[in-house]
C-alpha cells in the first residue's frame, strides 16, 4: 500500500479539469461486451479499476487501444473467448459483477468469486444481483466460495421490484433487459446521475430505455446492440471534492462542471458550513465568507444534520468530505449515513488530528468542530473518499501529515496528487508505506 504525505496549511488556488465518474465508466465498459462492433469512449480516467477491466478484456482476446493521456479508449469484442474456470472476474472491485450479464448473453455462463468486493463499507450482499439474473432465466449454483451462473439461450423479459434501490443491481437489470426477449420493468430503480449516464450510453448502443432519471425503468429488448462513440461528463464526486479542498484550506478553486443541474441539494449541503457554490460558464467555485461555520437551524435545540441515502438524497459517497468540513467548521453537525453500516467507524482515526467526533451508532456521527488541529499520521480504510477526507483535514492543518494506505484514491481520482500540486499543495505519494 502507498501513503500520501502532505505539508498542510496552504490555501489551494487554481483551476481543475475533473475526470469522469468511475461509476459511469465501469458499467459502460462492461456493457461494451454486449456488442461485437467497435466502441470508442472519450474521457476514460486512468484509474486502477479501468486497468483491471481492460486486462480482463485482453485475456478474453478482445482488442483494446487506450490513449491514457488523452482518455480515449477503443474497444472491439469481435470474437472473444471465455472459460469460467480460467478467466476470473477482476478482484477487489465491486463492478466486476457487471460483467456477468454480457458473459451470460455471449457465452451462457459466468463465475462470481467471493473476492469480487469494493470498498469496505460494511455488509454488501451478492443476493440482489443473483436475484436479477434469476429473474431473466439464469440458474445460480453455489460452489464453495463462488457462484456459477448459467443460462440457456437468450434472456427472457422480466419485471422486478427489489428491496432497495441498488445502483449496481439496477445496472445489471438494464444490462440483462437490453437484449432480452420482450419488455422488462424495474420498479425501485436507482436513479443517480451516473446511472442516468450509463443508460444514455446504452441508448447510444441502440438499447431502448424509458424512465431514465426516475425510480421506474422500462427496457424494450432488442436483438443486438451496435457500436458507437461516447464521451463521459465530469464526475460530480470529484467536482465536490476539489471545491471542498478549496474551502477547507481557505483557497479559491474552480472546477470544470458542465452538469450543475443535478447539484441543488449538494449546493445546500455546502451552504450548511457557510460554503456557497457558484456555477457559471461551465465552471463551479466555492466561496467562503469568513471562517467555516455550521449554520444554525431555525428549529431551536436541535442539531443541524446531513443525511445520506439513495439519490435524490445526498450521495453517501460524498458524506466523508462533508465530515471533513464539519471537523474544521465552528459548531456541531450530525451526519446520518442511511446506506452503509460500516462506513463511519473510520472517524475515530480523526482524533489523531485533535478532532472531536462522537459515533452514536453504526450509521450516525456528530462532529464538534472548530477545535485547534495538529498534523498527524492516520490510516485510511479501503474506502475511496475516506482517504480523500483524511487528506482534506491534513491539507487544512499546518505541518506534515501522512495518510497511510491511501491507494483507494487511485480507484477513482487519476492524477490526484498532481492536481493538488497544481493548486499549490506540497503533496506526494510515498510508495510501499
């Protein structure tokens, strides 16, 4: 694992061109296996999960040409071969399960190993995905620590109403339905911006999808998908991250942002700390008037709070960066993560900075901000934006801090340290820490 070392206390200033959202890019890459025609993708970030998927495609015999510097990727799955016993889905990334629908459609079989996991956010069951495959006619068998999925012939159309709005299970439903016989409907579908972008990509390939952006999707199956060219938009997570970094360091950071229409709730959440976001001419900027300060509620004697839940709530992935702001801002804030049961234990680590955080239960923490902080050495769990949040706290404190095991950042943010350095930060990776 690698560490990030930063000399904090420097106001960050400048402009950033953010990368695309890995949670849109990875399912789109999986979807390319559904067509045997060439696909050209622009704006593909150079992150570890993309490299893992491309390595898997190359093992299958697909043709991939990637200009990582330009972010342009050409894919052609003309005549791939697949053996479920020798070709294992990429490990250590939850998005691997998105390969299953295309493998079933092309080869009739797939194998899911127990190591197909992503960030350590708590219990993340595989059942919602297996239920989707079964709905479309697949058979599932448990073999030790793996599951074998098989289907004879083409997917049959299905209607499904899952327990909760899972992003990845929604994408797996759409992937199965795209080439199924007949029309399929998913009620309680996830509708996050990256799910919408993924659906728009599938439409470019010829999929017929209705209800994009809502909790009810209808997909009319087609016989085959075609090739296409597609450009990904900026990752709203990365936009928020760099705006928060500018705010917590007392700087002035502008971030390229072409889709602020999905941001009203994120804007309001920033405003709870006295951070006001401005979106003009395709750029976003965070403005802080004076010190960071938690805005008091109009209802007396109640803590201000931030709740994270499936879209259109505040995304749970953004909760850590707001916790970092809560530590820095004067006042107290309640944070409530309604999605994951293991996503907040890391806040105990922040005591090393001198931060005061109380974990009420697995889903809720309270920050008591405005305390004097000092540089520290902390260890990140395997959660992307927790490593970012720890780096944020360190960036706002004078002196040298170290974020150990910060590698998860590389799963979503290409050139993260380089971008920070361009804004004036003194930051570098220390390999093998």
